[in-house]
C-alpha cells in the first residue's frame, strides 16, 4: 500500500514585488503553484497510489475568485476518475473563517471537520486517518487532546497542521511537541504548515513534506511531496517526490582576488553554468547571486551595483536565455584594509563608523522609523509625474507596496554611505 502526503499548496499565491524586476518571468511565477500541483496529481495517478493526504493550506488565505477553487476541483476530479480518494484538512490559510467562496468538492474528497478530530476508515486497506481542520486562521490551541486513540491492528495516520516545537520561524499555530505525537502511538504523522521538508523515522514516523513550489528565495531548493509505502501496518519507506517547476537558488561567488568590477562579474559564469547542468532540464531557475570576500574591487562594486547586475544577467542569458532568471545580485564584499601606519583618531573613526553601520542594519526593526520613512517615500512618490512612473516600473511597484523591500533599501543606502568611508555592508541590486 502507498499514499501521497502533501501540504501547503498555496494555490495562486500572490508574488509581491515582481514589478520591480522588469526581466522577471512573471507568467512562469504566476502559474508555478498550479503547475506543481498538476505534476503531483499526474505522479499520483502514474504511481497508482491508494489515496492522497493534504495536510492544510490548499489556498493562500482569502482567495480572490472562483478560478482558484475550480482549478482545485478539476484536479480532485482527475483523482476521482483514477479511483484515488483524498483526505483533506483546512490549515490556517484556508480555515473556515477565511473561505469567502466555497465550492462543492467531488465525492472522493473527505474533509476533516473543525469542531473535533474525526476518523476516516478505509476498510479494504485497514487504514484509519485521524485529523482536525482549523476553524479560525489564528488557531493557537493544542489540537492533539481531541485526537482519538489508534485503531488496534490498523495503520493509523494522524493529519495535523502545526508549527511543532523547534520551528520558531513559523507562526505558532496548533502547537505541540514531538513527545506528544509519539505518545499518540499512530504509525505516521502527516504534518503541514512548515515549508521545509523534515522527516523523523522510527516506530512513529513524523514528517513535513514542505510546500510543493518555492515562492521566493527563502524557499530555495527542491520542493514537492512524499510518497509513503506501508506493509502489514508499518511504514516501510518514505520517498521525496520533486514536483516544483521553478527552483530558487542562492549562489555565493568569492571575489577576493578580483581587482575590478569586470573581473568580479566574470567569476559568476562558471558557477551559473554548473548549476544549470546539475538541474533537471524541465526546471526553470531563479537565482540570487551573492558576491563575497575581502576585495580591492569592493568600492567599485558598491558604486556600480546596477552595472554589476547587468553583467551577471548577460552571462545568464548566454548560458540559457529561457531557463535562468537572476532574481537579485547582492554585494556582501568587504574592503581591503588600508596599509601603512595608523593615524591619530583612527580608532575613534572606526568605532563611529561601526556604530553607524549597526544603526543602519537595525533600522528596519524600529517601527517608528519605518513609519516615518514610508511617509517620506509616499510624499515623494505621489509628486512624481505619471510618465516617470511608466518609465521606472520599480518606482511604480514601490508606490503600490511601500513595505516590500524595506530591508533591502536600507541596506543599499547604508552600503553606499559606508563605501564613501572605506567600509561597506551588503548591497542588493
């Protein structure tokens, strides 16, 4: 017996800030979550799995129109035609309170209720699935106490959308501990909410499949679901299925021995090509290139950041103009220390510059400063002529979403300031 464990589909998840990148593959990014789910459904049918489990967050909050729901219904219909039932629970992004439009799902889809945990039994396989949906998005109570004891002699699968202990980067929804999951004595826990894949094998297998499709650089690397095999009431294998259609990568380039911008930029070519060769031919790549190292080219890189970005893009286009998008170029180099004897006051000057750099880096954590900064930006942007906004899409995007990229803009300003004094934090372009 085998089944698919998926979670965090986030169908039609909005991609903010793309207007700031005129060269972004907007169509590919816009449809990526759908294409990834289509690939998962196709793999499920090809593998002739016995059922599919979706552990929450099918949608992405308050979905905007019926098209998203109709797409999901169609995929469920394809599974129905193949004789594959689906066991679905609602996570924080698609809790009942978030669903402004509900569509009737095919009869092969079984939805866990939100009032208390319920058990669905598959008699022919002797499988019991236990789960409970979120009623409200901000469900911060531990839901485990309402889960029933295991069915003796059957394969018991717990389905839960939870932050779990040790995943502090995710909102603390339906918190619980590993010890609590093990104590429930189910053979498998199908979890959702955490977007990074994670598996613990043992008498009790506990797993996050991660999300199906990375949506930004913080969701880098391969994405997909889990193909789980079982025999005689025990889990025998857990295999990752990669179904993403666009993969995010962070590529660090050491330019310590580069003496100027052109020499530094040329270092990116071979690593980009190697990354392409190591990537399946049907995948597109969104790459963040990071230049690092202590280099005499530091000041030139900071001062000509946009030129550096264009040099990197040119190399990417030469390698494969259809499959590579340079999401961002970041400059995290450091200047080469000045030689010669120190001068009076050098220590005080460096201490002052260090404090200035620290303030710049932590400014984004000051809500009052951010509000003031956004008010200044808003006033400036509203005075810009329409033709200027048309000619500069990044300014138009900033006008629509001032909060996006605040950290990057502060970093850029700090980097340019430090470059004038022989120091330099990172800068993005």
